[in-house]
């Protein structure tokens, strides 16, 4: 599932219909209709962290490495599809692409819940990712078109906060749903909420005209990107597999490296690449995306690792584990809203540095303090508070900072590339977590490695944020 100010960013997005036509509907109902669908996409991307143990019980003959593809197949396809999806919305109409994406997401959710084996579930997750990728950029374009320029700064921040909140509360909500109703309901939950969003979209969203220019989809680039990310993730999760030799793992990682090099070479020479490499000529954009990759990896490691720790070492039942992590996610949205207002005055670098520092402190706390005996208030809650504050400052700031210095023509694709980069980080985070703590009989020392990596990635996020400069221009001094 989001220039000198977010308002200027919003104005830069190519819109198929005029602003006056787009705002014939009341803007806030349009915002909530579009945001509900994005909330579901973001929720679904992290809810399965809580369902992982239930999936292992449902499919006992399947290894943890294979099950990780229930999460990673979705994320890899979502990352690759996000980039061309914004152009498809401009070409075929925002409302049309949004509704097709929601419908496809809901149909695939039903197929996931009905899956009788892991292969079917993974295939349905791929289809679900296609729907999610179609609706996400269309949702932002719909929201931007509904509001006048002077209100877009707050609206863009709120739209990003909705997705961040959903991603953060996904594991908590997933724990209660999976324990109370079974893992299929992690998918069935999408149906009534998404169905209402689809119905309201059909009746209340303003229509948008189709663009005159057809969008060419770079199929070769998409295939190379998916192969690169997928091969690296596969090599990581299978690194300790008994039936994989070191040569097999090395070959898999090498395949990923070759695919990535081929993707870059293809993007340099094809006339309409999936990713325009000229984007990375912009200094802040280049560093923000490196920070996004690092933080996306750490974010997935943190949430996925929490469930493994609480259920495997403290032996919490799933609902209690879900309740135990709730305080952190509850801090995300209010922190994001306050951070958005501060960024308008100070730029995003102070928020990124502060947030990454808090997130690193939370990893250090989890690394050092919790032991084998449960002591929630003194050993776990402080770390959660630090992580919630860190996520609330970093995630929305990364999304906004990524496009703050791009030329207007590159805003839409620049935003999509940044979101895709975060998804790639999530794939790597899931793979690393499964490798380090996904095996049966996990020990406390294994979590020390996990949290050490989490701290290192948070500090890397801060380091990559240092060159980011999105400060608003100073007002001229008055005589």
C-alpha cells in the first residue's frame, strides 16, 4: 500500500481530469473511501506475521522456508507491479483502475482463505499482490485530485499515516483473528470491508478521464526485478536448510546478483524502463531510497521477530502476544501526524534521524533486556514504546522525503519506486528472520543475532538520512 512541500508534491501528479471536475464530490468521503482500500492492503502485508505459526500447524509437512513465500511472493510481486501501476491509472482512469484493483484484491483474498495447499495459497497471494499494486497509486491520485492545493500537505501526511498505522496494527489484529477464527479469516476479513469500499467507490468516487497516451509496461524489467529479489530472498531463507548445499545457496544468490545487474543494464538502454535510473541522479532521492531499504528490512525483522520471541520463548498464546505488541502500533498515527507538521517547518532529516535513533534504541533494548522469564511491563513495554515512536517518525517521513526534490514529471514514478523499495526491504527482513529464528527449538542467543542486525539497520537508516535535505525555502526577510 504513499517538492518543497507535500502540497507542491500533490500538485505535480499528472491528473487525468481537471481539479475542478475531480472535486465535484465532497473531498473527505472520497479520502476515506480511497484510504480504506489502502488500509486493507497495508494491513494484509503484515497481518500474516501473526498467522505464520498457524500456517505451520495447518501445513505440517511444509518447512518454514517454504512458508515464508506466503509472505514474500506477495511482497515481491507487489514491489514490481507498483511502479507501472501509477502510469496505468493515469492512462485508463484512476477510478477504473482503483475499482479493478479492489475487486481483484477481494477475489484473491477469498481464494487465499479457500486454499487447500501451500502452492494454491502462494498463487492466490500473487494475484492479491497484483490487485494491491493496482489500487495503491490510484488511491493516492484520487485523494490528491479531491483536495485543493492548499490542503494537500495535511492530506498526504494523513494518507501515509493510514497505511503506516495499518502495517503497524496488522500483527496485533492478526493474532486475535487467527486465534479466534483460524488463519483463513486473516483473508476473509478483507471481504466485507473491501466490499463496502468497492460499493462506495462505484457510487461516490468522481469519474476521471482516460489519458491519451497508452502506458507501456516493461515486462522484461518486471521479470528481472522479481527474479533478482526472489532469488536473493530464497538464498537467504535456505542458507541453513539441510537439503541445500553451500553451492546451491551461492548459486541462488549469484542468480539474484546477475538478475539485478541485468535489470540495471536493461533500464539504461530500453526506451521505457520500469525504473528510470535518472531518478537516482537526485541526491536526496538516492539516499532516501537507501534509507527506505534499510528501514523496511529492520521493520519486518522487528515485527516478525516479536511474535517468535513472545510465543517461542515466553510461551504466550497468540492472542496474548497480539495484545502485548499493541501499545507500539497505537503510537504510530499520532506520532506521524505531529511529525508531518514538524516536517513542513524543519524538513524531514531531523525526524528521520530522531526516529531511526529511537528505533535503534528499541532494538538495543530487546537485544539486552528481555530474558527467558516473562516480565512484560519492565522488560517489553519500554521497547515497544520506543519502536512505535520510531516507526511513526520514520515511515511517513521516508515517503514524503523521497519525492520532495524530484521534478514534477517524476513525482508519480518516484513515489512508486520508493514504495517498491520498502517492499523489497520487507522481503529481505522476512527472509533474515526466518533464517535466524524460524527453526524449531530456537534459543535466546538466536534473538541476539536478530536484534543486533535490527539495530545495525536502524543506524544505517540514520546514516543514509544525513545527506537528505528537504528543508522548505526560507521566506525573504522583510525590511
